[in-house]
C-alpha cells in the first residue's frame, strides 16, 4: 500500500487566483487550469476577454504535465527531436505546447497547472509561478 498527495480544491483555487491577479496586472486575459496528480481538473478560470481555443489547451497542458511528470513543452521538444507524434501516447489530451507545469512536493507530483492565451513563454512563466506558490505553501511557507 502507498499513499499519495494531491492538491486540494483550496490549493488549486489559490493558484488560479494568484495567476489571475498577475495576468490582470499585466492587462492580459488568459485561461488557467489546475489538475490533480492524475491530470483531472480541480479548478479553472477563463478570464473575460480571452478567446475560446485556450480553454481546452490549458486543460490539456495541465493533464500532460501531471501525467508525464514534467513540463508540457518538454513533450513537444521530444516529439520534434525524435520525431514522433504526441498522439502515439494514446490519449488525445496530450499536448506539446509549453505552459503546463507539474507541482512537485518532496519528489511527488501532487498536481499540475496549465496556462494558455499568451505566447508559450509567457504561459510557461505564469504556470511556473503558480506551481512555485503551491510548493512553497506545502513546505510551510506563505503562498
């Protein structure tokens, strides 16, 4: 028997709120999705003014990061380098776009965050920001 940790809904909502505040400060509209360790959605926000395609992309970025236990963009890099289609992984939710980041606490993936709506670098920075907040909180620091 083993035990696993997962982000709680409260953790996920704090991450969403932090990313929302940062995006609002930059006058940007994004989508943010937070998943559990299996990649299943816990919390979600589509900001006013954000168009529709980022909705599914953000969810898929969180899914991919949780399932693969690494940033979603690294899957895209590997797919282009080998090359192999991401669809070979057996689930159409996998994506190679950057902007999905796993939340890792004491070596264990406890969830993931996906951000979409900006360029991939900006999406990745916002997702990494949210993941770091969750890790700091888990280790007893302030989120």
